[in-house]
């Protein structure tokens, strides 16, 4: 579904991504893992067209995304830091999103709006919301239009345990429907039940792309954070 | 696209600075016309406001507004929308709000109290300068990521066009005063939208008789229909050029 070919991104002299080749198919649920500054967010932003690649290309359903915009109809995005127009209230924001992106095909998916009790804060302005509540609103918007691809950048950071569980349930449910889910997180234990594949980035390079089963066999561990820690300790680089 | 423009325009029409700007211009122009009996003197006083104040407010306000809309723009960029559509909506929103402010604040009083040929030119010049300085602000803020840098560039641009450029022209005039400079002066005017607007209005007023031989050359050129077309075209170029740069840069900008 998403094919990334020889993607390189440079900011001036600094290289954020170096010759990334990777393919994500629908039905997969992928964890993007890597230390701070390894290029996870740059990769996600490249897929969304927020960052323009220096070299290489990205194909969405076999079509190049460069200077394209229609493909974003199929993507729900939850950014790491949710920034919204501060003077709008939640109701206006949701209405704006629906206006911009009204769907003829899919009906609105308001599961999360109910799960997070967003109805109760519809009249609050965005500037008065706490960081966690903003994350909730952000998650609602990402899931609202039942997109084929969900890109979640640190979705659980700042959420309370209960909301965290609700969001994970929702991700699980969407995964069952055969959607492509891309998640980055530092809290690896959060990803345990959700993720089927792992992509590991370091210094802008793709170190490996393996299924969770392969990693289990390789390291003999059950938990994702143990697997990753094991690989990092052994200083292994598994070639693709 | 219409829907995004609607959101931006509603947001701007509630903006206190836009409302304050409109009221300030309205009070100012109404009181200037009520001070003296001669409306053409009123036009002359308003001229300085149009040439100095309107560009300043247009460039600074649009710059700050664009930086403050960063969240909105970022949110829209992740949606199925063209980059061009998003920036164009911002431009259309800011332009329509400020043009409306200028039209209510300067246009209506001038039409009511004066209504002469020079008055109409004043209104056209004010509207043109508004658009041109919004375009410059868009270019400055798309080109720079840093907010303070972008606003700094905007202030410098205004300073250059409103004050420094005239100083440079005077310097050239005195340095080369032995040569006939009437024709080069015409070209130099075209390089500054504020000068262009000033000359276009002054020549419609009686004071142009006091400007000597240069005034006569200017009168001959700008008084003709070719001259009018030249002024309008030059102002249009001044509006389109920075816009075009802003859109080209925005297309390739990393968010």
C-alpha cells in the first residue's frame, strides 16, 4: 500500500533519513521504533507530504505522492504534539474537519468521541484544554473518517491509563478490519498487543524490518521491549 | 476551498485589530474632512496616512496573522487539500478583511466628502498598497521559519519602501544634478509601489503645478492614458511578484 523507495531527506548538511526502502501493506500494524532523533517523525511526515524528500520517492497505492494531495483522504494522522487553532472550541474544530473532509463513501466513525466523552467538552476552547485532552481530540480526528491508513505518532504519550486502554482497544479493532496502522512510541510495552511488525530506525538508517514472530524466534523473548533491548545489546544488525 | 476561506474570514472579522483598524481609519478620515472646508486639502492629509500607515499595518498584521495561523495551516496540510489551496485561502481571507477595512475606513468617507478624481485615485492606491504589502508579508513569512526574523524582514521592507528608498532617490538626484534625470526618475518610481501611488495621486491634485520641470514631465507622462495603464500595471506586478515567490516557496517548504 505504501512503498518507500530510496528515500533520503537532508536538512542542510544534516541527514535525517538515508536511503530508506520499505513497504507497508494493508492489514499490517507496524511499530516504528528508534532512539530520539532517529528520523521516525521525519519518515511519517514524508509519507504525509509535510516534508518534501531530498531524493527518492514514496508511492501510495502505486502512485507517487509528490505534489499529490488526494491520497490524504485515506490517511488519518495523529501528530506527536497536537497543535490546533487556539481560539476555536472543540465543536467548531470537529465541524471544520467534517467540512474540509466530508466523506461520501465512509460514514463517520465517532467511537472515540463517545469513548473519551468528548461531548462534554464541546464548548471548551482549544487553548483551555490540557495536553492529554488535546491528544484525545487529536485521536478522535484521526479516526473520524474511517481512513484506510492510520498514522499515530506517539499516540499514548500524555494519556491517562484508562484512555490509553480505550485507544489501544480502538487500534486493535481497526487492525481487525484490515487497516494499515503505523505507530511510533517510546513506551514499548504499550505496543505489545497491537503490533505485528517492527521497523527499527537509527541515525536516519533503517536497521531492520521484521515481524514480531521473527523477533521472538531470534531473541527468545516474549515482550517487545525485551526483544528490542536484546537486539540492541547484542549489537545485531539484521540485514533485510 | 470556499469553506476554508469562510473560516478564515469569520475568524478575521472578529479580530479586534481588524475592527480597531477600520474604526481608526474611519474616525481619522471623517475628522480630517470635517476640519477644513477644502476637501482637496483633506485628500492631501489622507495621502500621507495611506502612504505610510496603511502599508505598515498591512505588512505587520498579515505577517503576525500568518504566523499565528501556523497550527491551522499544519492541520490543513495533513488533510486532503492542495498546498496552493491552503495558502490561497489564507491570502484571500487576509486580503478581503483588510481591503474591507480600508474601503470602509478611507473609501466611504472620501466618496462622501470629496468624490473627485484624486479621491478615487486615493482609494485605488490604498487598496493596491494593502494587497501589495500583504503579498510582501506572505513572502517574508513563508521564506522564514523564525517568527521574529519574518517580522523583522517585514518591518525592514516597509522602512525601505516608505523612507530609505526616497533618501536613495534624493541622493542620486543631487549626485547627478548636472544631467537630465526626468526619464530615469520615471523608471525609479516604478521600483517603489509607495512612490508610484504618491505620484499618481499628487498629479491629480493642483499641487503638481508647484513641482517645476520634473512635475511637468511627470504630468505629461502620468496624465496620459498610457501613464495610467503603466501605473496600474506596475502596481499589479508589485502585487503578483511577491505572491508568486511565496507560493513557489510554500510548495517546497518542510513543515
